[in-house]
C-alpha cells in the first residue's frame, strides 16, 4: 500500500500523540524483549492486551504536551540528518548544556538512549586487562557488554540496605577500567548522598587515576532524598568521571530513544568516537526541546510519581514487608517468595511485574510505579497473590 504524504499526516495527526490503548498497555516490555525472550516465545504477552504493565520502569503517561507538539511540528523534517534538520543535534546539546553550570555543547554526547552510553563506556574504557566494577545487584547492561568483549567483571555485593557498597566498590576499583555507579540504583531504587559520591570519586581518582567512573543518573529527576544531588559538576572537573542521563523515565520518552552523557570535552570525544553516525532521531531531538520548554510538566510527573510510590510502599510496609528506600519510579519489595512465582501469579491477574534480579530472585520483586489507578488494581492483586487480607494492614516493617 502506498501512503501519500497527506494520508501520512492524516494518520499521525492531529490526533497523533493521544495514547492509544495499545500504546498504554505496551509499557513494560523493553526489559524482556530482545534480552530475555520474546513475544513469539510466549515469555511476554503481546502489547495489546488489557494489562497493568509495571515491569520496565516506564513512565505510564508518556511525553508531555509540549514534547508531543514539538514532534508534530518537526515531522516535515524527517528527510534530514540530525546536523541538517531544523533542530540539530548540536542545538539540543547546547540547550542541555544551558542547564548545567559551566557546560557547553562539547561536553555532551546524545545517544539513542543512555543504554548506548553505558555500552560505549564499557567499550572505551575496559579491556581484558582492565575490569569493569559494578554492584552485584545493579543495572545489568554494562555487565552484558563486558561479557561480549571478554572483559572481566568485579561484582561487589550490595550493602545491607541494598544500596551500593561504595567502600568495597572503591577497593575493587583499583586498576579497573570502569566503575559503573548506578545512582539511584536499578533495581533497588536506593540513592547515595552527594557527599558519598564525592568521597568515592576523590578516593578512586587518587588511588587509581586511570579508572573511569560512570555515574548513571537515569532516575535523577525522581529522587526526593534531600542529601542526593547530581554528579554533573564532578563530570566537568574530572577527566575520569561521566554522568549518564535519559529521557526514557521521568520525561516519558522511552520509545523515542534519547539519552546523553556529560563529561570533559576530551572524555566526551572518546565516547563520541563510538557513536553511530547519524544515530540520533530528529523527532526525538524535537521532543527533548519541547520537553525542556515545559519544566512544570516534569514537576507534575515527579509529584505524581512520589505520591503513587508512597502509596505502593505503604501497602507493602503496612503488611509487614520490607522494601528498600526507593528514590525512583519503581520499588524493590521483599515478598519472601521467588520473583518468578510472584510474577507468574500476578500475570494470571493481568498485572505484569519485573524480572528476576539475582542474587535476590528467590525473595524480592521489582515493581514499577504506574498510575494511581493501576497501582490500586495491582495492590488488590498483590493482596491475593501474597495471601493477605485486605483489612490486615498495620504497622510497617521498615
Ligand atoms: C539504570 C538505567 N540506566 C540506563 C537505562 C537505559 O535507558 P535508556 O536506554 O532507555 O535511556 C535504564 C533503563 O531501564 C536503567 O534502568
């Protein structure tokens, strides 16, 4: 079938951007698709079923109106590469840099999702002689990349509160190529204070100057812990520190694939060297510009998430379950049953929760935060699956 230009625009607009039922229910798939199985293999259900998908730490509401408007306004630029389009890669980097004291466009690399930044840091800074250091229970993508390239991995057990054990990670960092420091950490949701990160960077930079430190701040916007703040200024002043950010979470653009890293110009150039030529989607660039024009929308999203996160954490605590201190749009609950059993039992009620997270896969489940309506439905299902009574909630366990 040939789609004329007019028919194309009729199809995508002006209704484009209103989330279809399929779009709404399609949340939660990326964690499993491609990496852990596929729809075809029956491991994850197809997208268009009525299901609460709280499995992949997505924003349940999608991009804000100004981001969607910017996409519409730039559809006609789809024939252009990102250096020739109305909104260029460079213009977006300059705009992002305006948000960070002392940064310029050269300090920033935009990528199709921060996942590419993580992968390229492993490629650029590790080798069979220079290991990757990560936490045992953290975002696994750098570990997977290391495996492709035969890079040894030092996995440091998490601390008792399931946060990163920064002292042990600092020890492991000596002689390493790269430390992956996920702050806040996925899947535990925990965040370290700015002074903890300062101490870590100071120690590692002195003891092992050629070790790079990648601070992954994918969930930065959602943090409410007062002692937390970004490591952006450290990335601008230390040639061995990089910060990674994404538009996939609080900005609701996971499918638009926009992430970025901040580093000194020299270090940013090292990551840029691995970037796929023309790898940046210009509609995603437009969406970034639109989103940055509407800080109030971001604030509303963060407030919404904070409220629903509290509701969900209170549910577990009220029933006496331990949950880690989530600073993100997901939480890690000690359900005291294998994640697989919990997941499969929830799936029977059309609630899809997170995958296994070793070494806690026998006892803990990761649950992303959906809308309040979705979490009310989900907690009813958890009540049934965990064999709780709807009325027995009392004092929490932490
Ligand atoms: C900690 C962390 N870093 C990076 C990513 C990759 O995000 P994206 O490639 O969508 O920017 C994710 C995705 O869930 C994540 O949880």
